[in-house]
C-alpha cells in the first residue's frame, strides 16, 4: 500500500520592510504565535499564504516592469499574470493585517476596521524565493519582496503588534542577530545584505536567490 501523497507547496509571500534612515539598514520582524503549527515562537517577516481573492483584487498600481519580469522567472508557463500579481497583493495584505501598515489606497465605502484596500505594488522589489522542503507539516512556495519605508512614506514608529505577530521590532541587519529566526529567514537576510552592499538602491530588476531542496540537498539558485 502506498503512503500518503507528499504535501504540495502553496503560494505565499512576505515583505521585508527596510528602514534606511540614520545611515543604517533595519528590517521589521515579529514573533509568530506559539499557537502556530508551522514555525511557532520564532521571528519572521510579515507574510502569509496567497488567498484566491488576492489574485482578483484591484490594485492601486502594478509591479514595476523589471520586478515583474524577474518574478516570472522559473514559474510554469500556465501561471497567469493575475496569480503573480496576487503574490504582491498577499504580501501587502499580510503586512496590513500583521503590522498595521497600509501600502495603497482606501476602498470607497469599506466599513471601519476593514482590511480592504487597493495595494500599491509599484515599490516592491522581488529579492528571494524559498520552497519549504518535503516532510514539514506545512509547505510554502514563498516569494520575498523588499520595500523601503521612505519609498512608501511609512513612519517606522507606526507599526504595531497583532494576534499573528507580536513583539514587532526593527533589527539592524549588519549587526549580530539577537532574535531566534528560522534558518531560511537568516539565509534571505544574508542575500539582502549582499545585495545592499552591491547596490544600496536595490534595483527593481536585480537577481533574486531561489532556495529549495533537491534530492535532500539544500540548493541555492539565482533567478
């Protein structure tokens, strides 16, 4: 008798919010709840899975063309543009739900307290992709997007905790980490450090690291 079919990764997206004031680079992380089955009690970037509605949500502005072209790399031919756009929407929706930061415009007539908004994808840089290895209780195909706070006119002091992410804090990525992070989050941070050292503006069409496991071996490719 054959065993259960392996879990297939589901689409997810995450935002690396970067504060580059005071001549340093700090990123926003928060602690996942102990109630989470997947990666509880560790510090991560805001993010989560792509919902079907994310791909149908109207946006305030689309991806920068160079960022979108990079995002398309190594995706199935059948993947439609709306699905990729939905990844950016998911990233910004999760940022709003988990940290109280809105990147986009309000929806006319939305009730008070609603999470409905029109996301602005135009400032997102696609910087990394990671697929959870087989054998985990959850598997995700996560795209990581970087966003400068000054580009999006965000005051870093306005972020706040949520039931999903607590103890939100800004960490200097060029100093020793003092929080417990998953190995993949640290790998993505290392890639971001290298990219910022090469070009602090993070060009929209820059290469993105792609992390996966191939025949049981951790692999880093480039997109």
